């Protein structure tokens, strides 16, 4: 099973929270925790033993306001954790999520235009200028902490270009960008939003995430991100979007990641727990399908289990 899978093609996501000694279980998200930096360091030394080298970090905080001001506050808990991890394990490839949804009181991924902020509209509008400014500052704070890659996930127009410019201007031209290029407005993000308490408090994300009924716009977004300077592009979620992964790979022949997102993972975990199927076989089939479709990298919460299984083989 998964014989041809290279462990280096897997990216393992972690949720980072403030405090000490934290390893908080998350409701209906089995095997996934919110770690504080100290427990995270122990955890990471374990997964390094298993051969995992690429990690994606998300911040979880209850310090929320309208502009997500905590996100790039100097030396905030997230930036400190990244720095500690990179100082301890310089060989890790550290990728940080760059978004505002975990930090905003309204739960949206950017700064809202005034009329949207009142919460009366069905679909909200992001203020592009302010959002790009904030995302660039956040990306810069992660780069300063030692992130190898920043991964803007807000789906704000021009985010890759703005972040690339800010990084270059400040001497971080070696920090790479993983663009969440084709990110669909999806029901598959439920457990993730529980983990970060980042569900929108009103309206939904359909004004800035993609409609799943078509793929043309997704391919356009990928083309835009490549033009704006992304080093790797992404399709997210993965399973219901294998056609988009395939099309993107064929059309662009560019490094491509697919995000096997939280509900895709939880469905497998819960089904296996109920004895509906073998978890190992199911994960093997799913990961193989994402690879077969054309993904070079797979971001997956199954990564640690897969790494263990590969060791046992
Ligand atoms: C948004 C973001 C989301 C995920 C990662 N970053 C989704 C969202 O809330 O719109 C979801 C990942 C998952 O479900 O595993 N910044």
C-alpha cells in the first residue's frame, strides 16, 4: 500500500495555540489537537523520527477583533512558536498559513467593507487594499520568524503579488509562496473551523471563495497566482475536485499541492471507527487517487498515520 508514495510529498498540518502544556483535543476531529509551542516541539521531534519534514501551521486564538490586529502583533504566540520550531529543527520545511479568519471577530478572511461589517448582507465584501496590506504584514512577520514558505489562504485578489512584493522589499526573497489558488466555498471545512473557531459569524465566504459548480474560474485563479509569483499552487479541497487537480496539472505543468481537508479526513476516521471499512486501505486509496490526479504535494491530516504505516511495511 502506498508503496510509491514519497514521504516528502506529504505536508502535515498543525494547530498552534498560546499557553503552555496544551494538547487540546478537538470535538469530532479525532487525532488532531491544538498544541502550545512546548508540546508542539515534543510532537515534532516524534514526527521527524517518522520521516515527515514538511509542516503547515495554523494559529488558533481567542484574541479576535474586526481587523485581526493580533495576527501580526510583534512577537505574538504564533510567531514565537514558529521561531522556536525553526531554531530547534532547522531542517524542517515550515509553511505558515497567512489569513485573517482565525483573528477576526466576524470570522471572515479579510477586512470587511463598511456596509458588510454591519452584518446585514448575505454575502460580504472584502476591502481589497486593507486586506492585502494586512496579509502582507502577517506574511512578513512569519518570514522574520523563519518560515520557509508562507501560504496565503484568504482568496483576496492580488494576495500573492502583494505578499511577494512585501517579502522582496524587506529582504526575504528566499521565502517561498504556496498559493491557495483554487479554493472552493466548501462544506468540507467544518472540522477545521471548529478547530480555529473561525466560522463566519454572519454571511458566508461565497463572495471570495469559488463556486464548486464550475472549474474555469479555478483555472484562472491558478494562472493568476503563477503570474503573481507563487512557487507552488493549490487546489482545495481535494477529493471532490480531482478533475480540477488533473486539469491544473495538465494545463500548467507547475508544482501543485492538493489539500485533503478536514471533513475528508473526519469522514474516514468516523467510518473506520464504526467498522465500515479498513482505515488503512481507505486512506491508501484516497491518497493514491489524489496523486494519480496529478498532485505533487498532499496536505493531509492522515500524514502521521501514513508515515507510521510506511515504517511498518
Ligand atoms: C481559511 C482556511 C480554511 C481551511 C484552511 N484555511 C477554510 C475556511 O474556513 O474557509 C480549511 C482546511 C480544512 O478544512 O482542513 N483561511
